[in-house]
C-alpha cells in the first residue's frame, strides 16, 4: 500500500472469509480519487499522465457548449439527466470491474481501455451541468 492511498484501504468491520481481497485493491480507490496516480502505476510516461488532464478539460468543457442550446428547449430535465448520467456511471463501473479482475494479474492491460472509458465518463459528466444549472434557474425564478 502506498503512502498516498492509506485512507482508501479501509476494511469494514465484520468481514471475514473470501471477500477481504476486495479491500486490498488500492487501484479502485486511486482511480476514484486521482486518475493521474492510477495511470502512473501502469505507465512511467509524463505524456500518458498529461493526457488525463487534456481529456478531462476537453471532454468536460466542450460538451457543455454543444448541448446548452438543446437544454434550453427541454420541457423536462430529469429524463435527459438520467440518460446522460447513466453513461458516466456505467463507464466508472466498467473501469472498476476491469481494475478488480485484471488489476493485479495483467496491470499493463488496463492502460489502453482506460483512456476511452475515461473520455466517455468525463464527456457524460460534461453534458449534465447545463441541465443542472437550467433546473436550478427554474427552481429559483
């Protein structure tokens, strides 16, 4: 266990038997809290680590601009939010499953699918803020 992931490796009380290996998977905690550290574990490349911020910045900012006009005309925001959030949540679930099953056996295998899945997750996350802001504006006014 690394020094910067100590708070992630929590063992819930009363877990004995075959499930304790789940709580030893530091990669799941690091993936959720700090993607550059996750990538650094599998690639010693500054380009790969720098690509994370570039993906996040582009996929979180550009979809907002593209969807803002569409969101303004929506009658109901909840169906749209549920569809878009599903893409984000499913992406993180797929990454978590990949880390859980292939994290220690084939760690180099995790890096190639990480970037496209991360792009889908952050793009989905970038599609929701205009809807949330519109929802808040409707509630306040």
